[in-house]
C-alpha cells in the first residue's frame, strides 16, 4: 500500500494520530510506503508560522475571539469561503507532490487537510480513495466536506452529528482515534515507578497541558500541593520552558514529590501509573487515557473543540469537572480519597476506549482501495 497522510501541527495530537495510522499500515503490510506531510509547513514554513502561529496565539491570548470564530464558522459558514481560498492554494502547491508519490489512498487527520481532500477531487479530478480521521469527540463544519469517501469518528454520538451535516451513515465509521501500539506493550508498573524514581505506595497525580504546556498549570499545581494527602505529582510542561522552570522552583519549596517533565515519548507509561489525570480535554490525550483506564479531571477547555470534548466527557460521566482549576484543591482531595469514585472512573474510561482503532482504519483503507480498483475495472469493462 502507498498511503499519504496529511496533517497540520496545531498541537501534537493530529501528528500522533497520523503516526499511529502509519504504524498500523506498516505492521499489516511491512513493504508499504507511508508518507506523512505536515501540510502547511511543507508548502511554506512562513505560511505555517503565520497560520499556525495565529491559531495558537488566538487560543492562548484571545480565547473569546477564537470562540466567536469557531462558533460562527460552524453555524453559518461565514468564514468558510476564506478558508477555501487558502486551502485551494495549499492544494495547488501540494498537487505535484501527490502526483509524483501517486498514493493508493490519502488520509487527513486535520480539519484543514480534510478540505484539501475534497478540493483534490472536485478541482483536480483526483479519484483515488480519501479518508478523514477526526481527532476530537464532536464535529465541526471544517471537518465535513463533499467528495470524501469515508469518515472515521471517535464515538457513536458523532455518527448522528455527521448525518445531520448531510453525510451518508454508510460512510461514517465510529472506530475511534488511533493511538500508538506502545500503549499495548507496557512494562510492569513497578518498573515504571522505579525508572521515574517514584514511590509505588503513594497515589500519583499527573498534570498535563498538552504539547504546548498551555493552561493555568502553575495555579493548579499550587492548589494541589496544598492538599493534606501524601501524594506525588508529575507535571508535563510540553514545550513550555518557562513553565518547566516555574514547576522546578515550586518543587524545591514543596515537601511533596513533584516531577516536572518536558513533553515526553513515554506517555503510555505515565498514564498507566496515574491515579488521577488533570488535563485539558485534547482529543488524543483523552483517547490515550481511555485505553489505559486513567481517571480524568478536566480544566480550562479551549473554547471550541475542547469545550465540545469536555461536553462529551461530562455527558457520559467520564471525568471530574475542575472548571478553571483555580479552586480545585478540595475537589482533588475528595477525589483522591474516594477509591470507589476513582474505580468507577477507571471502569468507565476503559469501557470507552477503542483499542482497535488503528487496525480498523488500516482495514477500512484497504477496503476503500479495493472498492475503488474494482469500480475502475468495471468502468474499463463498460468501455
């Protein structure tokens, strides 16, 4: 199989999903060629800095404005035309690379590139199969386009959402969000505790701010260190060096064990020993938590997709709501002392996991390729 996966690095989740799909294809067909393109950066590092940088600045510094854009672009398509113009340009620049690589299937793991798939067929006549893998727990107009062969969504609720948006139910597959096979090949918990220099007799709370270390993590950490429980705390600061240094300073002044870490590649191990994960509701982080059965406490959802993710969690009783997290000490204390609550969250989280997502996406990709080939042969016979 020759597969082209189109993503955009607005955070780490879209890229992690793309890597999980590549991994699954190569496990099933080791001779395959699978290429992942960080689409906007590939076209123009300057444009990537402008588009992705503007997006990140808006969610970090102007969340109300981002909420407005997200809401109105979904409801009335007010900003859809301008995005189409931009994606027309991206598609035109990308097309020679696609023709040269000649993939059997093109897969999108980002809303921007979902529209690229549609433009490829409508304006460039590209007839090979196309698949959109949605990496959140609710839909948005930017993800949903004509001229796409199939959609993989994270949960059954989204099937109905996409049908309401005009997609045929037969093309929507609630397989889940794909994650790395590393989550299914864990070391023993004792070994993980030892390697992280942590005490396996204490409860472990982990705070995550995504790959960018966003959110009011410092304030949340100050709240958590005030609880009377003898716990240990892992803080993942992502690429936020300033936050990492602040956490280091807090750890030196605190009697509790605090382990600050930059964004790491052993999230599977950390989640497996975490008794409560305090996190923003990013799609991949939630998915990884479901696979490991890690209890969730949610804070400061970004207006838009993360708010929708949080709504899904609370609707299905999958997480504790910390609000902004600024007054969360009592909630955290009560949760960590209520073993029945934590066990219920573990059970519900695990039940919501879809461990076969990556394998099912591979199987669907192979099916789409076969169906398209058969259809093409049928057309030739008719001629």
